[in-house]
C-alpha cells in the first residue's frame, strides 16, 4: 500500500480494487501470487465485502491466492473458520507459541496455509541483544515499545534459558527458525535479515532439524512460563 493511506487499515471494495491495480502496474506483472489483507479485524474477516472482490480477481487471474495477515488469535481463528482465506500470516516463535495451540490445528483441518512471521522475535532470538540495546530502539521502531525496562529484562532471561539450543554448527537464530519450520501446519517462515550473512544463515536453517527431545524441552519451558 503506497501513498497517503500507507499504514492505514482500509478494506473498502473500491479502495482495495484500486490499490491492487496499482500494485500490478508497479510490479509490471499480470498477476499476484498471493494477495494478503493486512490486519483486518474479525468483523471484516467474517462479513467484509472485500472477499467477493478477491474471489472475482482470482477468477480473472489477477491473483492466484488470497489470505490475511493477523495479529490476534481471534482474528486467526475467524480467518480459518470462515473458509475464505487460502493462507494466514501470523507471529509465531519460541517465545510466543500460542498459535500452535489455538490456530494451527484449525488451519490444518481446513487446509489453510500458515505463513510464520517474526520467527526471531524482532531480533531477540538471535541471542545478541543486551539490556543496553534498548537505548537504540527509538521513534517508530516497534521495539521501542516492546523492548524496554522490566519487560525487556524478562524477555532476555527467557532467551538465556533457550541457550541449550546452540551448537557449534547451529546458532540460536537458526534453531529458532528450525523450531517454526518443525510444526507440520507451517508452510513458510519469513525471517528478516539486515545483510547477506544473516540471509544466508537464515536460509541454512531450512536444512536443520531439532530433535524430539529439544522440541519437548521447548514446549515444557513455554508451558511453564520459562520458569526453571
């Protein structure tokens, strides 16, 4: 979404139709493989007229698939139960495993593809952050709100309890990505990378597997609130 409405959540049929055409022109393509609505609320997911538009564009060949990117569990549940989304994009990582309990089983049953975002918890699961790092998270950086004070301290303590996943051939970041891939409901994981080295490290994680013992310990840590 570009222009003055960038960042706004607008799901009116005429608006989505227009920005879709603009996207096709900018991308210089005849179709979009996956068109996602970014953070629609439950009302839009269940009753929005935009779904009819997306289905028409799919039949016209302008999009191949469509889905939603959501933030809350009730949005994910609604998207899967409604039966319209081909995919859902959701945050899921070692520190936030709730989707595996609430959404993933429903997605598997409905044959809805799951795209996992923020598998590294905005860099926290690289294991490289310290308390001093909160000073550089400023302005519109989402970490300025989430990585501060006592909350940040507790998150860092959780990361330390996950150090057992590190190996000479496997970084904590790679283990975090491998954890997401390990769930059978997950189709795609989309980690971020600031440079070529990080991108290559992320890609290599796709060939790594966590043991059943490691997965069991991860689950126990999460269920116990990372208390030892």
